[in-house]
């Protein structure tokens, strides 16, 4: 009897009990992990030509791949993609996340959702919290590695993570229900410790040119403590994580020429956490976010116009020994027109702008009453950009990509960024080859928190500038693909958190007077042995000048094997090996920051997915199969081996 029928019988037997206990579980069946080229996946892009002409090192994670991570988080998915380190993805679900690409950090990674840049102006790095966005709302993810400031934003120094939410474009009524449940344990807890449960419902209604989409998502995880106790200490109390997401979208699609859409989203997450002195504590953080935005598309004969915007209001409440409430307002809009003037020339011309502000209320001393210490009018900024990019093909085998962006910042005035990227392609009996180079700059303004925080802020901060160089070779023959990319990046005036007075323990954000260098290379290989099996390997080496990068492994391997057992069943094996990582902790005895090395680890996921009957899919996932300790930070808990069961039911159109 095929495995899928045994699983169907199993789920039919336990579903009544699961419903009675309100334990939900989510599925995904579809294919295995597959990072495809951009021209194979329909996502938003600013180019008209086939996307394999993109000069950037770009990966796309499609819907079939995302489904294999059902029951997990966006951070876990990205952490298993070559060249990316998401610190915190292997730990407690409420753990703050660090985005490390090519030796950079959160400030140098630009995150876009449905064509608009998203951020939280009250956070230290003014970044977007990926924990707020559930995987179930995502259709595809494009990752553009390397300098991309001209097309996407002046701060895109190391990568752009472009997220496209699900779009239901069919006529009639369609209902998609997903549920999952599983364990949530550390490496030394019993096999069935902890719990994670997940509900998702998507309803789409299509009537003529009008489309209505309703999405709801809840997630609850408990059983794992944020801080790991030492050997002689008692087991710490578990710290729960809860999440709710709702989204409503209305879309109008005309006949082949234009379309427009508008959405409203509400996201909320609450997580327990422990004290920063590595002691168990009943602290809690509550984040609420409202987002409103939309898009407009118009397609001409040899041109396309797009407009995207998003407004967000985020409130973060911290209940701890140092209670505080952070509030931010953010708006970003981007419009551009892409025109193909001839077979040899294509241009992208656009404008982008936005504004943000923050409000901070915190307690003074032993007083638990919050007092507003920073208001929106006192801490605000805006920017206006104009950019032009052109791609010129003087011959079929050679192209050159050239662009520039004029950036006007309210505080720092006029700035310019630019990029240049030639590419040469040729073929011989050994296969098809492409050689490309890339040179680009980036401008990164200090965040509002770094400028205006009453305790650590510094209004004398200068902006950071990045200069990046990349060289790459891509080879393909039959079912084998390979590439190698070398990158080198310089940071000028990087903003650091510095100890100004060791005697009084005075810290403040300052500019680093010395230029910093990050360099390394990426090797990627993909092999399809047959139509039913494919593999992919990725290796990243990154180095910094004169010191080890904080929380970034110098060596990291990623491997994926995907096997189609038959038309209804698939098996995926995902493997990550992370090298030693340097971390720092504050020693309460010496009152100094101490360096420590986190142990390397292997992380293996095994995923079995199947179609049980028409419209009903199931999935069984075993994460961290080897049960290895994968500490995200010193003394913080890492997840052990966990099991997740899921179901997905998709109705036929009515």
C-alpha cells in the first residue's frame, strides 16, 4: 500500500481528536526545493527582456518550494538558501533576526513586498521584521545578491529580498485550507515536547474583471525557552510565540492592457522572552502592524508602466525590566516605465520616494510609568529618488548594463549611486558560458533610532557608503549547471555601537573612521540526473579584513536532493552545514564584552509530501534530523529534532 494511503488513514483517525483540542496542522505537498532562474517564474521585474539577461546573481523560490516549508517560517526557508545567513532561524520562534548576506547585515539588505520597500523606522536598523509575514501569504521570493541600488533603492548594498504575495486570479469561488501541528523541542528535551500549531484559510472570489481575496492565518508555538539554562540550573519556563495575520485585497483586471489592486493587512505577534543576563524571566513583547498599499500596471506595445506603494503603522510594546513602546510610520512609493527602443536598447526610468517617523515612550529609572521621550515631529525623514538604467546589446554575445540613481535625503542632501555591469556569452563543445562583471555603489543613511534615541542616539552621524565589485562565470551543458562568483565590498563610515567611556559604561552610535572590507566567493552547482531527481549544492566563503565577522560563518554549505517517487509523491532532503561563528556576550563580572565561538552544526530536513485524493495533500517533515545543537546566539536555545504533520485542502472552482 503506498505511503500516502497510510497517511490518509492516519489523519482520518486523528482529525476528530485534533479538532477537539484545537490543534491545527498545515500542509504542503508539491515539489521539492528548487532555486530556478527568474525567467522560469512569474514575478514582478523592471525588465522586459528575458530575465536570464539579468546581470545580478538572482535566485527565485517558487510556490512549490515554499510549500515544502509549510509549518515553518520565512526565516527558516531563507536560512537554507545558498549565500544567506539568517541568524535566529534555528532558535526560539520569537528570536530577533539578523540578515547576513556577503558579510553585510540588516542595514545593507533591502526587503520589498509587492514592489514597494517595507521597513520599521523605530527599529535599530530600520529593517522589516520577517517574522510578521507568514509563509502562507507568499507566492514567490526573488533574491538579488550583490549591489542593486540603481533599480531597487539606494541602500541595496548586499541583497534585495523581493517577496510577492499570493494572487488568486481565477474566476468563481476558491477556498484553500491548511493546517499543521508538530513538536517544538530543544536537543535535550523528550521527543514529544512542545507544540506548534498552524491554521490558514484563503478565500478568493472572481467575477468578471473583479477579484476579491481574503486571507487569515494563526500560529502558536510553545515548549522552548528563549534562553538555555546551564547544566546546574533548573529547566527554564517555556516561552510562547503567537501570531495572527489577516489580509484583504481587491483587484481589477482589464483586457490585456491595465490592472490595479488595493490591499489592507493586519499582522500581530506576541512572544515571551528572558532576561538579557541569561536568567529566566516572564517578559513579553507585542508587535502590531497595519499595512495599506496597492499597485497599478499598464502594458503598451513595447513598454510597461508600474506603480507600487505601501503605508505601514507599527507599534512594538516591550514588557520587561526596561518597559518601552516604539511606534513608527512608514510610507514608500515607486513608479517606473520600462521601454524597449530597439533590439539593442532597453531603458528603465523611474522615481521613488518615502517618509518615516518614530515615537518612543519608556520608563525612567524604577518608575514603571511610560513617558514619551521622542515624538514623531522630532524624528522624521523623507527622501526622493530619480533613477535611469539602460541595457545595451551591441551584439548578441555581449551586453552592458549601466545605470544611476539621484537620491535626495532630507538630512544629508543630494547623493548619487551608480552601477556598471558588462556580460559576454559564448558557446563551444564544452557547453554554454557567460562571463560578467559588476561594479556598484550604495548610500545608507543612519536609522532614526541611531540618530535620535535619547540614550544611544547620535545626531552627528554621517551616512555609510558601500562600493562593491563582482565577477562571475556561469556554465551550462545539458542537465548540468554551475557558477562561481567572486565579490569584494568596501564599507566607508559604517555605523557602529561603540563604548565611549569604559568607566561609566557609556555607549553610543558612532561612525567607524576606518574603511572595512568584506570579500569572498560563491560556488553553485545544479544537476538533474533524470526527470524524477535533481540536486543542488551551494558553497559560500566570506571573509572580513583583520577580524572575524560577528555571527556569520566563514564557510557554509547548502545541499538539496529532490526525488519524485511518482506523480503523487515526492521526497526532499535539505542539508546545511555551518562553520564556527564568532559571537559576543556581556560579562556581568568584568562588565566587558567577551568573544566566544559557537560550534558548527549540520542541519538536515527530510520532507515527504503526497496527494492523497483530488484536492487533498499531506506532508510529513522531520527538521534537524540529526538533533544537533544549532545555537543562534551564546546561551540562547537552539531547536532540536522536530516533527510536523500537515494537510492542505483546495476546493475546485465554483
